[in-house]
C-alpha cells in the first residue's frame, strides 16, 4: 500500500476547505445529519461550529434536561423533581447562553414543569439577563403551575407561538401574556375543563385587544363568550379559531358539561363582514337549543373546515334548524365534523336523514364525520342521496362510537355500492351496517373502490353470514386497501366478535388468492 502524496493531501484539504466555506452546502449537510453527527461536527470543525449547534438545538423537547446540565449538574430528588446539585455561578450562565441562543422551539409538554430547577433558575439568574432564550419563537408546556417562574424565563417579546394546557391559582397567566401580546401569532390555551370567572374574563378581554398579529387562537369552550366572539370577529388576520375539545363526556353527563359554562352570555353571532379570512373553526354549544345562539349575517366564503360539538341533548328538530343556518352561511366547507348528543325516540332513519338533509347543499365537502352519543340510523337510500350530493368525498365517517345490534340500522352492504359509484376520490370510509341483511343490490365485476382507496372500517357493524359477507368485502377492495372492524376487548369472546374475526380472516384469504391468480396470469 502506497502512502498518499503531499500533493493529493493538499488537494483533499483544499476541497474540504472549499466545501465548509460555502454556506449553502454547510446548511444542507447540517440539515440532513442526525444528532450524533451534528455533535461530532461541532466538536471537530470550528468553521461550522455555530451552524451545527443551530441545527442541533433549533427544536428542543425531551432533551431539555440535557440542556440544563450545561448550566449545572442535575438530579431528581423526590417531590422536588429535577434540581441542581450545586449553587449556580456567573460563569455557568455565560456558558449556558452560548447554547440557549440557538433554541427557537421549546416543547416542555412531557416534562414536570413544577420541578425545582425552574424556580432556582428564575431566582438566581443575573438580573441583566432579560432573555435567557433570546431567539425563542415557540414555547409549549402542559402546566404553567402556580408561580411566575416559567413565564419569567420563557416569555419574551419575540415569542410568536404559545401553547399552554393549564395553570393554577394564584398565577394570572393572561396578565403575564399581555407584555408579549403584540408579537404572538398563535395562542393555544387548551385546558378544555377550565372554568371562567369574572377576573379571568376581564383579563381575557384586555388581552384579546392587544393580540394584533394573531392568526391562530384556541381557547377553552367557556372562554368564548358572546363578547369575546364579537371581538374576535373583528380580527383581520384570524385564520384559525378553535374551542378546545372537552374531555370524554357522555350524554348522561350533560348537566356536568353545562356547569363548566358560567353565567355569561354565550352565542355565535357572525356579523356582516366579520372573520374576513377565517378558514378553520371549532365551536361548542352546551345548550339544548343551539340554533337560537347561532346566526350568520353574511356568508363566510373562506371558511373551509368546521368542527361543531353539541353537548346539550338537542332534539333532532333543533339540530336540523342549526344545520340549516350552518349550510346557508358556510357554503364553501370542504371539511365538516359534527359531534352531537341529539335525542330522538327509537331508530327512525327518516328522522335522522331529515335532521342532516340541510347539509346536502354543501357540494364541495371532502371530509364528513357525524357522531352521536345515542344510536341513530340511516338507510341505503339516504346514503345514495348523500353520496350523489357530495361527489368530492375523500373521507366519510358515520357514528363511529356506537355498538350496533341487529335492527339498530337499516343500512346494508349495498350502502357501500353508493360510495363506489358516486365518490370517485374516496380514500377512507368508516360506517356501521347490518351485514346480516341480504344486500338489495348485487355486485358486478366493475364495482370496486377507486385505486387510491385506503381503508374500509365497518366499525360496530352487525355480522352476517361469514362466507357471503367476506366475499362481498373482498370483491370491492383494491389491492392496497385495508379492512377493519371494531374490536371490543370486553366482548372479545362473544359470538359476535368470533364471527367478525372469521370474516376478517376469510377476506384476507380471498384477497391473497386473487393476487396469486393475477400473478399466474
């Protein structure tokens, strides 16, 4: 083996120097390198030390405890949580700032933010250090606790995105946010069970007036009072407005849900010219008459996505009136999710369809999902009308959380044929049918879901004859699609579940046989 000549070594070093001197190449190398490679690059190449660290520490989450070790050694001690093992010195802060200046996104949602380290950092940092994280753009955490430590450490006037799940008395979080309000573009306070008191409401009103750059807002449902909604309607940049989803609730707990809403005025009054560029809306009405709190003075042509939750056990007629207002005002919707607690006697499919019928005018729908905590039913003829009205459907879900027994629904496997014939862009279908009823329509060779179709989920469907049901399902699925049914671990050994397991296994066997036959041909 011959050694490399001095000339070749010189050329090699010259080429490497040229590479590291080109910012575009350095950025590409650092963006594609994994964390361990970035660490090694930062250690051995002073030329790109800063670029490597900027990429390595750009977004910090579960590795934040490692960042704290740069400041001083740490350990977990009982109820104190993570804490430092020695007092902090001035040189510790100087060293720490060399790294924190690279952090742009900080996510502490998986960390105990009540740990002692945060109080120690806030109490001992040099007062001249106003910003420990001077270029931080986004901060997220599950709990701000009850002290000002986290807001003192992480809130600064360049922060653009803030996500907080909860906070505790005596912390006045909304007041702490006000000094940074003008820079915030995205604010999410996502504790759905947070109650609103008079002082918090006053703080919220003050804060909203200062959020001049806001384009994304998420608040607990009780926080969106009528007064708040009027203020938000005037926001010229607001594109996303969401009320946090409530924790799992049941129709029998409706009274408990209403208790979350204090005696403020609530309502969704869309004024003339309000919400000029709103695209995504999530709202919640806990009353039995949601249509009385819902008015639209002018159509919102930019609104594309709506998720509405109705937890007050409204009648089918009240839901129908609500949906009439919705369909008239939000004509450009492409995504509609309805999570309801509508009540009605029995399983009258005509009553269910009449309730939903106003939505048939939304011809641009691509995603539709309807859930209800009491069983509701449709029939094949209703699915036919819905699929003809919504030819652009990509995803369709109907009542995914219900256990259907024989006789609960009139829908049969023929309902699937309507989707095949009328929805050529469909990718996902989740629906419960009664497969024990012989489908009125027979399959033909050309009835198969489109090639892009990905998933058929028959949810809590009633199982029928194993051979017939499996043959029907196997015939309509393209090669890459998957088939699911709802498995209930509490009902795993029942005859119903045994039958669905047999159907699923036979579907797979038939599809494998078909693929082998195609290969042999």
